[in-house]
């Protein structure tokens, strides 16, 4: 019997002719592997947010507008320089911001930019942080397939879930290999739909946690709710067969069938 034929038999009594096992597992994988990673990928927008308005912090006894020069031939305030103050007297000589910066805050939000003053000459560091993050995404995407071929889809999926790395690639392969053809075409758009919802919901999380540290802790810790998925998700039957682990593949199919009452 071909593997797809076995999947059809296992789901013969369920809705859509795929069985409740694959429907529920598809929904879980779509949630864990699209929703939770979406938090991390889009979270950098808020973690590295650069306020639209910021000015040099003025010394004691002076207002910010008094010590902030205007850019030449414009009415725009200089964000990176201030007038020098000597012996309590304001001069017309300009210097770099000596006392830090004051940032525009709408709801009291913070970011790595405002906490570490990554503006003016240090803007490259905020951009570097985002680049390093995306390089990690690239590295995980390139290597996860080869690692999964060696050690199995399940372990790569769950290690990636905890580390927030290369989950979507692993989950897509898992869906293609353990689901019957009828549900493969449903799972892919479902995953994309949930990804879109995840991206949208990041805004709400940022409103609830305007402090970037609290925001980062939340979107990281919430991923731990996926740990129980280890005991629910089976290893890919196709991978087991490719590895000549026929007995393990048969046991996986029997568990699916038992859940569906076959």
C-alpha cells in the first residue's frame, strides 16, 4: 500500500476525508509555526523603533528649545547638535549632544534606540541589530533542511520552536510529508492566513508592552506554550520510511488511525 493510500484509509471516516487527526494537527502546526514566529520577525520593528522627533537634552537651567539650533535654510531643529553652555551662559557655538537626547513618546514607549541612544552617529548600530537578526533567519533557513534530513523533522521543528529559528520551513515539510493530499492544499493557505493575523497582532502586543524589554520577554516566553506539541506531533512517516525505520512508521500510522477510530 502506498503511503498516500494509507492516509486516505486513516481519514476515511473523518470530515473532508482526511480525519480529525490531521485537521487538528494541521491547525496546531499552523498556529505554533506561523503565529509565534511572526511575533519575533515583526517584533524588530518595535524593538528597533526610531522616534520621529528627538533633540539634545539641555543642561540644567535651560529649555530644550533654547539650546537646540536650527538647520541652515530650514525651520527644522537640529537633532544631533546643541549650543554650548559655559559658566551658565548660552553661547552660539555648537557641539555634539553632551547630555543625551529627549525622545518623543506617545504612550511611554521605549526601544533599543531610546535606551542606548542609537541616533545621529550611532544609527548604524540599530540597523546592524536588524541585519544580524535577519542573517540568523537566513542561516536557519539554509541549514534547517539538511539538519532535518539527518536528525528528523520533529526534533528540528521543536528545537526551532523554542529557539524561534527556521520553524516555518520545518513545519511546511512536515505538513507535506505526514498529511494526505486533500489537506495539503488547505494547510498552505491556512498557514499564510495565520501569518497575516500574527503580523497584525504584534501591534496590539506592542501597545500592551510599550517597554521593549517587556515586549521581548513576552513574545519569547509565549513560545514555550508550544513545548507540549512534542508529545502530540509525530515524526514524519516519509522520513521514517526513507530511513528504513518501517516499524516506527507503521506505529505512527496506527496512532493516527486509532485517533480517528479506524
